[in-house]
C-alpha cells in the first residue's frame, strides 16, 4: 500500500487537512504531513495497533501553536496546539477519550522519554516529530520509504526554516521554554536570552532552607 493511501478517507481527516492547510504555512503543513507518514511507518515497524484518524489529527495540529495568534498566550506552544485540536474535535462530537489522546500527543511531542510509554498515537506523534526534525531512528526506515514521503512533501531548506519557525513562535514568550528543549533555540537565535536554571530556581525560592 502506498504511503499516501494511509491517510484516513474520512470527513474528520479531510476537515483537519483543510483546517491546517488554511491556518498555517506551507512549511508547517508539509512538516505535519511528513510527521504523520513517519509515524505510520514506524508504527508498522513496531507492530503497534493505532487509530490512523487520531494519529493524523494529532500530527496535523502538533505545531499549530507556533502560529502568530498564539504568541501572546503565555503558554507553551505545544499546549496551544493541543487546545486548538481539542476544540476542533469537540466541535465535531469526537468522544472525550479520543480527544484526550490527541491532546496528550500534541502536548508531549517535545518531551522525550515519556510519550514512548503511552498510547500508540501519543508515542507515534513524538516518533514522527523526532524523525523529521532530529533524524532520530533515521536508518530504521529504508531509502525507498524516505523517498516516497519526501516526493509528496519535500523538505528543501527544512532545517533552517523550522528553526526560524520555532524562534518566531516562542521568542514572544521566552518564559515558556523553562525546562524544555526550546530553550536551546532561543539561546542560539535570540540575543540576550538567558535560560532559566532549575538549580537556581530551587536555591532562590522564598523558602528559608
């Protein structure tokens, strides 16, 4: 079966595609689609049983929180994206357990070491993101599989483009990077940024000892 045919042929998936295509940039759209395809391929490799529709919606919405309208929220962009997906799903009467899975998959997609132990949809969104952005497990898939996905959703200049998107999306709320990987982005690209330090936060707390 061609990888393109793995996209669920459902009204919910079609509406998710239309929503994200209109709401965000070409960069994020193509990245999100690749995340889904990488997740499907890795799910097959790991012999995981997952709901393709939920995985698709989670993958499509996972970076929506980088959009300009969320930059004043004061919340982590992952939470903004998760909330956007939750609203989208609830408007369409999706059961709450499914909504919870999608929300969790998006909210945790930049928190390594936890999603892999959760429901397959949660694990595979993170796996797809790590594959597309970090190249983790790159050789777990074949040259042919990579070529099939990137033929449909190519990634010219992706490394620098996604770093710009991360910087633009989170620089207005630098406090949300405390304790997570996006502090690395601001430290590299935003002059004067100082990352929060967990040890200093403990030692400088108002507790006397």
